[in-house]
C-alpha cells in the first residue's frame, strides 16, 4: 500500500517543478521595500528546492517500504506531504520578508 503514497509524493514534486519551470520568469523592475511584493525568482527558487526535497523523500520512502516495514514508509510519505504543504505556506511570507531586508 505504500506505493500509492510514494507515487503521490513523487507526482506532487514533479508537478510543482514542472509548473514553476513552465511559467516565464517575467521581467519587472525591482520593487521598493515598501511595496510588499514578493520577488518571483525567490519564490521560484524556494519551490524548486522544496520539489527536489520532496522527490528525494519519495525515493527514501520507497526504499524504506521495500527494505523495511510498509507502515513506516506510509508514515514517512504522509509526514513529507504535510511538511511540504507547511513549507509552501511559510515560503511566501518568508520570501517577502527576505525581499524587504
């Protein structure tokens, strides 16, 4: 049963990376510190790093499922999904704060 969670985690990582890479970077002038806009390149970098970490987690969960117990692999995949959602939720405010510094 761990295979479906591993595929879900891997699919989410690939979809996020494809979505971020497919969008054009778009040229814009650097925003002033008081504008409150988030730098698109910073968000893009955060999203790609998160997608790579999620793909690595899928590989680790698959290895744990094959070599060890299935319930540990399922737990690892579910914790990874929730951690990735929390990472994405914190990414935008953090990148906005970093762009204002």
